[in-house]
C-alpha cells in the first residue's frame, strides 16, 4: 500500500514533467536541472554562466528550503529569477516548477535553469521536465562522491566539477573521480570549472550551447 | 490520509529511537548523530576524534547509500564499525540503527557515533536514539548554510565548522555564520575545526567528554 502510494505520486509527477518538457520544446527552450550538495557552487556557477551567455535569453528557477538569497543573487545579473521555498521539502517536484514557470514568459527564452534544493540524493529521483540534469560536485567534497552517490551521476548528462581552484589545498584525485563517474555513466561529460577564477567556464557554456543547438535541430 | 501515514511512520520511528536511547543510557554510552552535506568532512573528523579519544571506547555506525568506504576507514583506526547501506534512502532511521547496533556490545562502550547519510536536509527530521545531534558544515560550503538549511542547526547541540584550513582560499565570513546560527539556536556550540591540520580537534573532543560526563552525572 505504501509503495503503491509512492508510485502514484511519482507517476503524477512524471506526467506533469512531461507536459512542461513539451512546452519548453515548443518554445525551443533548453531546460537544465542543476543538482548538487549544499555549497557545491551551483548559484555562483549560474552567475558566471549567465554573464557568458550574453545575447542569449536566460531565466532561473531557484529552489531552496528557506530564504530568497539565491534568487536575489541571480536577479543582480539581470536575468529573471523565481524563488521556490519548499519549507522543508528536500527536493523540487514538477508541480512546484510549473507553478514557478507560470511567472516567466517561456516564449522569449533560450535557457531555463532550475537550481534544485542543495541535496545530492533526493533530487535525482524527481523529473522536473528538464532536458538535461547536470550534477555539480566540488573538489572540496572529495573524489569518492560518484561511488557514494551513484544515482545522480547515472542520470546526469554532465558533471560540473566545481571549485577546481581549491585542488592544491585538498586531497582530490581527479582521475579517480573521472574513472568512477565513467563506470557509472559512460556518456557523462565531466567539466572541471572554477567559477571564482573563470577556468573551464567557456567549455561549460560551449557544452550548453551545443545542447541547445542539438535540441532545436531535432525539432 | 497521506499525512497521517507519514505521521505514523515518524511516531513508530520515535518509539524505536526512545528504546535505543534508554539502552544507551543504561550502559552510560553517549550517542552522537553526525549530520552534514556530502563531503563536509564527517568521516575524517571521526578518524581524528577516535585518535584523540584514546583510552575511551568508541564504536561507529556508518550510513551511506552505497559502498563500505567509510566503515573501512574507521576500522583502520582500530574502532569497531558497522556499515549501513540505505540503497537509495536519503537518511538513516532508528530501525536501521538498532539493527546495526545489534552487531556491537554497547555495554563496553563510552561513545557511539552514528554518521548519517551525507545530506543536510532529511536526516534532521529523524531521531536515531542519539543523545546529541552534531551538524558538520565545511567552510567550502559557504557561510549562508544556517539560513538556508535551518532545521538541522535548530536541532543540533553543536556545529563543527570543518575545513577551516581552507578559510584563506574561500569567501567565508565566520562571524556571519556564528550570528546566523545563534539566531536559530542560541544554545548551539560552534566549534571551528581542521581535521587535516588538527586545529580545534582538542576543543571538539573536550566538548564530547563534557557531554559524556554530564550524561553520567544525570543518571
């Protein structure tokens, strides 16, 4: 009975997510669901990404348990941002994202970024209607994250390995990280980035633009 | 109906947790539930803690979604460790901990550490039968963690602010962190620690010993 109930909720979520994905596709918008631990650097990555996507039209949906701190940071870049406060819930769901998206004009966008609640576990199970999931993992978290939190690495199209400016100050074997991630998901693109120093941001932005082009060509 | 079900599960969990807490108390054992993001430094902190608690008897229950990496690290210190693999579940519950504790002889222990699944959100809601919750938050995660993840800071007796050796390399305002944490929980003891360099470990271990003494005096 309990399992059935949980399945029903997930099924309802997936139907809502598919509806949003169709809407994004009809407008030629790429939806990106950013998932990572608290403090993995998702918001700072978005700030640098928006600056580099100059000329393209970006909006952000921010998910947090509490506060509007992240949406305020995004708005300072000039991009529209909608903050969701989950009030305790540990992940976003499609219904929350659809509600937030109603505040945005999808027809004028190129990218819709959804920054999930800081959590490497629960968000992996919830389809938000995105085109791609991207996992953000910082070198300060250690190189064993793919082995210990496999689901999100299996489901993501790319992994932004963030805060690589800290590599000289932490114990982190980047080849071990890459090898473990590749075992879980041979198609995962690992992108080392320092949003603070700018390293790797161009490659990450190029990856995003390629995904947008590919999506529009498939239409 | 759904809410009722969730409440029933939490109620059953709390009854199990209270039973374990009574058993720990009857043996004079202090139970410590360590909660923090993936890569916040919980396992490294435990390694250094066990070394410093020389002469006292320590056991560890390790919670992870997958792998026995953390229990293997603990066993190398000489302390008994039991690994729980939650296979997807984002937090430990009392039933899992009771099952793992059956592998340990509680009568010969001073401290039972429970390292929760790496997650700053969900574990805060689950009583595992511990005497104290301790939140571990690394300076690499940023200074706004108390504001964004309030529940765990409200419920913890202490916060280990970890990886303070990285302070020169990250943007982190320790006074802001302390002030935000104090607003949420005036009784929270904030302990800056670098497990890597040893800074603050003595103060953290002294805090633990004080809690053990206080518990035994109350008996």
